[in-house]
């Protein structure tokens, strides 16, 4: 399997996982869901990351969570990173 195929396949699975997460939390009605991942708020950086020479900038941007959840009463804010996994490992879920 080529690297491009593997990357595309995992990208699609990751996007599906993010969409499922987003829809679940929007539909529960308890949170306002904000997409916050760098591929959504700074698509140019995501697209051209191989050409950016400042690694510190990429590190900061890549560490942005995928979502920010705001409780409807505005008392809680949660930062969420969504990951697709083929197997469930409880320690990974807790992280």
C-alpha cells in the first residue's frame, strides 16, 4: 500500500470520526460545538505545512484541539481531540 493511499484512507476515517463526534454533541443539545483544528481554521498552513520552515509555529498550530465544547450555561469549556482507532484501548481514551 502506497504512502499516499494510506494517508488518504486514514484522513477519510479521521474526518468521519470528527463528523460523528460533532453531530453527536450538537444533537445532544447540551453544548455549543466549535471546530478548532488547524485544518479548519488555518487551511493554508495545513496544506503547505511541508514548506514552512518555522517548526515552532507548526508545533503550536498542530497542538490545537479538534473541537471546543461550550456548555449551554457557559460554565464549562472542554477542549477535545478526536482520534479514529481500529481497536479500543481504554488508556488512550482516558488520555
